[in-house]
């Protein structure tokens, strides 16, 4: 088995988009690492670049890309150096797969779900239809979908079952890493808990690693081994979940956690005042400075760098 820090390593990843108003720096200099059989949750407000990060990792890019650069090492290989066809054949689905946002609505309504889940195995593993459906059978057992559902159409399944089918599709080629973009956002609380239990079971049985992209702090804490906080296109704090959730370090992380209602606390949740900065023209210094109650002169003049240690935080307060 790989060592704890050699499955995925991202260095200075950037993805900018051209728009009529200017260049949007959706992902701007992101760095983090992920080990084998680990789950990292990426938390942040809507519009901070989480989904753009998933598109950058999977190289699912729109036509208006202005800049796409950096290094992405998957099991020691810099996949950013591959051309599009080599990436499609060797990385997407086989190395990294995606459960997209609103995944339960991404299934083709006129094709049976078994055939849809079998398709990646036929294309990327070279299996025939019978072999692929046999693999789908096993994947459905892993994710808790009754095997007779192979012959059903998506509209015959509940939202939770369609979500499980989408997870089975991401798993069918046995990738080492799955990116989950808001996998439970459209589901009720009980179904959310069931999906999280499925993901934990798969992680335990298959050794799969996850990047879970969400703004649901309570749900994500059930799965996370590590936490990465994203703000205005950048990662501002990373660390082990067991250390982060009791005591976040970055002021934004602290305010984000304080905004979550708690059942057994008399402290009222707070809200973060102000608005996130424009990603077309981000501020020169710390991107959170305008909203930070602890800011001082250096914060608005010089962009902070990660302060090294077991927990990384991009904040001058921890210099």
C-alpha cells in the first residue's frame, strides 16, 4: 500500500475563466495533498471555487478557459503533462472519477441504470456487455442498491437510490480517487445519513480515497479524515479533521464553524458580515482581510503564505 502522502499532490493549481466583465480567478494557486484511503472535505461558501476545483482535477473544462496551470501528481505522475487523449484514456475514470453536483439528475432517463453504470467499464476496461453488467451487479451490492434495479429506468428510482447509482458509476472502474461534488445537497436528512454510511463502507472495504466538496459542515464531518478550507479561489487552511473541528485556526474557518447551529449549546450561531471579494479583481493582500475582525496593516498589503506545521494556515496571525 502507498504511504500516507503519495496518492494525490496538487501544486499551484490555477483555473481562470474569460468573461465579458474580465478574467475570473476561480481557482488560484491551490496546494494540498491526499493519502491512500483518506477523505478530505473541502469547505467554503458558495462561489469560492469548489466546483471549479473539481473541474480542474478532472480536466472537464469549458471553452472560456483563460489559464489552466499547475501540477497534479496522481500516484507520483504529473497528469497535467498528459495531452487530452492520454488523460481521457489513462486518468479520467481509471484514476480519478467524479460524482457531479445534482448527480441524481445526470442519469439518462431513457436508458436502464444498469447499462449506464456498465458503460464506463466497457469503454475504459475493455469488458463486453455481459462482463460489465456482472461488475455492475457487484457495485450495486457495495452501494446498497437492489440488484434487480439493474433493469429499471432512473425515473423508477427514488432520489437516494439514483444518488447511489451515480456513486456506483464512479466506482465501476475501481479508481483510486473519487471527487464528490455536493453529493447529498438535494436529499433529505435521513437519506443524507444513509449516503454517508455508504461512502464510509466503500472507503473501508475498497480503500477508496475521496475529495468531498460541500458547504454542509455537519454531514461532511462524518466522513472527513482531513479538512481544507477554501475562500475566494484559494485554500486558506488544511489539517486533520480531529484537530480542525474542535479548534480551527484561520479567522474565516473560525467564523464558518461558528455559523453552524449546535444542538447542545446555548451559544447562538453567528453570521459572517460583508461579502466575498470579486474573483475578477481580488485584493492585493489577504482575500479575507476586509471581513476579518483581526486584520492589521500587513494583511491588506501582502498575500499571506502557508505557515508550516502539522496544520497549515494561510494567515499572518500565525506567522
